C-alpha cells in the first residue's frame, strides 16, 4: 500500500515547509507601521483653569 510509505510525503512536507519559511518571514519582517509609536512623558501636563467670559 503506497499510503504507508512515508518517504515521498515526508520529503514533500519538508520542502514545502522550507519554502514557506524562506518566503513568509521576509515579507512579515519588511512590514512597516504607518505611524511609529512614540514614548510619552511621565510628567503630568500643567492644566490651567478656564476663564469663563460669561461668569
């Protein structure tokens, strides 16, 4: 029964994984985000009270 012979199917599995692992990672690593995250300061911004003109 040819289904029980693992030689051709194992080789196909290994070669397909090798191709996948050489094609996909460069595409994923080449991805850039349109907006790079920036670090925010830990200091609180100084808030000013509103001057209500109608009060």
